[in-house]
């Protein structure tokens, strides 16, 4: 079944990303997802509730196990705003915006997140420490500089191109500086 394969791909990719990203409890991980691309269609043209839900459910389970905060990026019709738990928005002082994602304005993944989180809200932007981009949805705007690409064993989720990234603190000081390799 295609949904079971998608679930396995998301599990593998997310676990690999978490393993190399040096994340701590309470860190934010952002996921952008085009279910159309996963289903071998052009982004924004064939949203699938089932695909969005299986990806969200899988990602939520894994992020909860690792005590991470999941942020689900919506589509361009909601300006790539993010679904996040209200508690996390308040703790990080992210202003809450008024929108409710649905299948054709927000996308299936953000819609699944909105209906699957305990107390969901939308925020305009975040500062995540790592992320998965499923189908070239451009999550980079929601990652803390400096972004470092992560090569995963999983190259696609369904038919969608998969990209992953982690972040690291900026290295400053030039050639005389010494750096803490544990932070890189």
C-alpha cells in the first residue's frame, strides 16, 4: 500500500535528521509538505487528505517521542504560515495569526496538523533548528541561520523530492578564533 510506504519513508527520514541535528528537548522542527508532489502531481494541484494525514501522524509521533515541537508549514495561499501548538507559540513569543488551513488554502499536511494537534494555532514565522522539505515547499525561511544541508538515505517521499536541513550557531571571529566543535 502506498500510504504504508510513505509512512516508512517519513519515519526513516525524520529519525535520520533528528540523529544528526543535535536537537534538545523543546527544539522546533519544521516540515513543509506537498501531498500533490508526493502523489506525483504538480505542487498545489492534487491535495490528498490521506497523504497529509499519514505524514502528519507519523511526524507527530516521532517528534513527540523525541520531545520536539512540530511546526507544519502551510502552502503559499496562507503565506507559508505554520501550524504549531499554542503553548509553543506563546513560549517562543510568536504572534498568533487568524487563519484556519483547509485542503485548498493551507494544504493537506497543515490541515491534518490543525486537526491533529491538541491546541493548534497559526503563526507567521518561526525559528526552527531543523526541517524536512517534502516536495520543494521552501522551508528555509523558517530555519535559524546558519542552515546546513543534511543528506539522508531517503531521497523521496512518494514521488516528492525530499530535502533536509539542520542549523548551527554562526562561527564568528575569523582565522584567530577557536570554535566549540560540539556546536558545529
